[in-house]
C-alpha cells in the first residue's frame, strides 16, 4: 500500500469494477462507445465518482457540439451527451436530477437540429418527443422503467422509425426529466391514456422496457386503444422481501419512501390482468436475467390470449448483449400489427 492509499481504496475500487461490469451491456446497449465506457469507468476509484465522471463526459460532448463543423455532427454529439448524462443517474448521485435534466436538454437540442419535424409533447405526468412522419400508418409509445428514461432507448426508437412508424418516447411519473417533481405510480394506464389523447391518434402500439414492461402490459389490459404491445425484461410480479437492496433503494427514491415503495411493489402483479390483454403481445426475456424478487415474463405470454414469448438464452436484463436477437423481431411485431405490412 502506498503512503497516500487508504485501507478502503482496494475494496472501493473492486466494488466500482463490479458495478461498472454490471452496467456494461446496459450502457453499450444505450449506444455509448464501448471503448470510451471502459476508459471512463477504469478511471473510477469509487462508485461515488460515477455520476460526476459521466456528467463530465456528457459535458465534453456538449463542448464538441459547440465546435462541430456541421449541424449533423452537432446533433450527433448532442445525442451522445444525452446518453452520458442519463447514464450518470444509474449510481447514487446527489446531482442525479440535474443530470437527468441535462440529458433532457441535450436530447431536445439534438432533435431540434437533426429532426425539425420532431415535436415535444407534454401533459400531466408525462413528457417526451414525437418523431417520425406526420402521416405515419401507426404510432408507437415507448415506456421506460424504474431508473431508465427516454434517452436510453434511442436504438429502439430508430428501429421503429425505420419501419415508417411515428414514435413517442416518453418519461412518465418518477422517470427521467420528471423524477425530480413526480413519483412512480402503478396506474400507468391513466398516463398513457392522456398521452394518446394528446397525440390525437385512434390507437397506438406500446413498448415497455424493464419495469416499463409491467406498465405496458397493465395498460394493454385496461386501455382499449392499445392495438399491439411488447415488453422487454418486464416483471410479471415483484416480491419486495426478495428484491435486492439496490433495487429497493431506487424504488424508494422514485416512489417517495420505503413504505410507498413496498405498496408500489405489491401492486406489480399481472396475474389477473394478463387474460384481459386483447392485443397481440410479444414478451421478450433474457435467459441470463435473474433478479431476486422478480418473476420473468413467461407467465404473461402464457396467460395473455394473444401472447408470444421470445426468450433469448444468453440475454441479460434489457438484453443489451443480444440486440440482434430481439430488436428486429420486436420492430416487425409492432409494425405488422399497426400497418399490416413490413417496411
């Protein structure tokens, strides 16, 4: 041990390495460069450094955008900044809400530059961006999960846009840009109902990511304007007592405290709602996604009248390590139901 090294340095570094490895496929799945991710995380000495370091990386991309030689380059740098700012919120961080706001601003600036037709749509308990052709044959709403946000799933949005669909990627209560001012709520179908009203469409496709899978399935059971749905790594049921401490901590922060988190977890159970899902439903699960206290989506696919399960044996949570195995099939599932044809 060097004279300046504390006895806790090595354990802290080991903990940080474990945390960074656990977030690896999620971060690269979100679209950050894997080599840059390694450079940033290899330099961390504790998990407490995660947020500030990721924010600095995001700021570096904002600086690149300011000096970019073209509007396209500026927009691409801004999209990357949005990813890094969002990922800064994945570890406990006092400035997490500010980082989420920076992610939101960077995405807004990027879309203003790259897609002048994109439209910000906000209402009570939701905000997001509507992208794609104004005369699209169908509109898809993408719902994030416990600690994710609209900035995390840009590749999913791109896959849906490539099929000629309009896409509304949103933050709901307790999520992303709204995490600082609202709390998670189980009755997400009410939020999606307001989204559909605001978008002015007769029906939607709905995709839910992680806990967003529960929100999407619940909404598909209770909101008749959902014409097709898909879940990715969504829970069928939660058991509060078995959930890992970090998950419980995040849930407590996002719901307003431990008691609210326990009450929220008790509501996450699709046993009675799954048989009421009339729309075609694709349930995507990773075989390596094993989180204590979370049951996977197979029962949801089995109980839903038009449910199909796509299980990827080597996939982890959100299947960031298996994008080719599910992203295109999910896009086709949504597009086929909304348009009747494949782009």
